[in-house]
C-alpha cells in the first residue's frame, strides 16, 4: 500500500477554503479515481510543535492506493480536471510526497 | 480527533533507520502514551511529485489522539525518554504539526 500526501504550506496570508476542500474537491478526486483510491484522509492544520506556533501546513490530504501504478492509472486520466479545481479553494502549490505505508 | 504529524526532512546524506523506527521507537511511544494514543501510522518516503524526485520527507508518523490535551497528557510525562531515543535512528530534527482530523 502506498500513500500520496498532498500538503499545502501555511502562511499568514493563506487562502484555503476547508469546507470546499472537504465537500467538493476531495469527493471529486475520489469519484474520478474510483477504486484506484482505496481511501483518503483530510487534515486541517491547528498548530506546530509549541503553543502559539502556526501549523507548517494549512491542510493535508493522504490518498491510499495499492501501488504507485494504481495511483497513476486512477489520477492520470483526470489530472487536468482535478488540478483545474484547485483555484476554487486555494492559490497554494502543494508539496507532494509518495510514501510506502509501513504501519497503516 | 486530532493528529500529530512528525515529518523528517529528506536530504541526500540522511541517516534514518526505518526498521528501528518501526520496530522500536514507535512501539515505545505507543507503550508510554497508552490509551492517549488511539492509533498511529508510519510512512517511508518513496518519491516526490515527478519521477526521480526525492520524497520531501524520508519518514513520517501520524499519531491519533482524542484531543490536544490528551496528546499532551500522554506524551508530556514521557517526552524526555521518547526524545532521547531519536538519535538511535536519525540525526534529523522533525517538522511537527497538529491537525484536526477532518476526514479520518
């Protein structure tokens, strides 16, 4: 199992519509990827390591797939449509990571 | 539900013992936190957004707790012991984030 993590860097002037991300964007991604997306999680940043510190990322999602190839097969054909939805909730460019799920 | 994400920045010279992290460090954290840690996940970085790109983080863990207060109650009394174990698997200083679990 692999996990694709999409992490949106935080800033003091960040625009991020968490409701749209939860209710529209991620369901769109899941609908387009179908069974290639086994499940996903969504996080809203609350804070950093110490009290009062901002969260490094304003939001994150983690998309679980059987393999990198399965992610590519599910996301690739719909990448243009899914990416075109991003400006509806943020101006940010996310940091993207593919990980092996060691403990899931 | 909240999630504490501990993310270890990658580099070309990184030292990170993934087996120790999985088999020793995370079980130690779980044992010390007890029921304050509902569950945790562990990731090993495979790559970035494009083929051949390194993963931004060599490893991550995500610790699920009922609340920030529950995390603090579970981790705080054992912080010294848990932090003292870090040099056994890496020299890195992690990026730490507390998030609200929007979709879990």
